[in-house]
C-alpha cells in the first residue's frame, strides 16, 4: 500500500475562482472542512444555529490576530445567542493549531487549502498591499441564519471593531 502524500501547501495550489458573495436571503453554499481541533465541520450539521463564518488571509499576522481575538473575547456572548463562530483561511491545520493555541482561541479554525469554500463565499479576489496588486483572501464575514440562509454579508471588515459590529448586528437580527 502506497504511503499517503502530504497535502500540498496553499502556495503550491492554483488560485481559487473569483466569484461574487452569496446574496442575503439565498441558501448558504454547503461546506465541509477540517478544523484545527481534529474535527470536521459541515454546514448541514449546524442547522438550527446561527453561524458567523469569517474569512481571513493568514494566521498570526497582525490584522488576523486582532480579528480572531475580538471573536475570542466575545465568544461567550455570541454563544449565548446561539451563534457558532468559524474562521476560515487557506492555512494548514498545523498553522491553525499553532495560532489557536498561541492566541487561546475558543472556536474552530477551518482549513481550506484549495480555496473552494473561500471562493463559494466570494472571499477570493483582487487586493492591493504596499503598492502591489494580487489575488488573495478578502477579509469578509457572512452570517448564516438557523435555516441555512445568508442573513448578512460584510464585504469589508475593520479588524479592531468587527467582532463588536457582528455582535450588535446579531442582537438586531435575532431580536435579542
């Protein structure tokens, strides 16, 4: 029996397709991805819960750390509202494990090295950084309601205040 090849790194894969974000009111694209804690997370298994699905470029970078820690700090409040927080990037499970441990993250980080889910949620596209233009993960968030429909899309995110904004919007959406 042949030894299993290790998964390719995100940098070794081709770029995901650039697609628009799903529209509010539409069924959320299905997904099933491995999490840093060894589990697999599938949207179909979260029916009945509100899902905060946030996409971020890279573990352990300044903006991504601020954003993740914001969700970590509000996790209990979000969970009390019946919300599940999931972070998604193309990083490997090992990078996710290191990032989650170092930052004491209390929610799953999902690995999407091929970028299929990232693309399905419109979170891959053109970016500019330090005068350079390239395609990459767009920092976006989607709230999926308990019925599996898109309730809100955040196409651009301010990392320092984003978790607070999501919490406030969830209170409004859920009437809490």
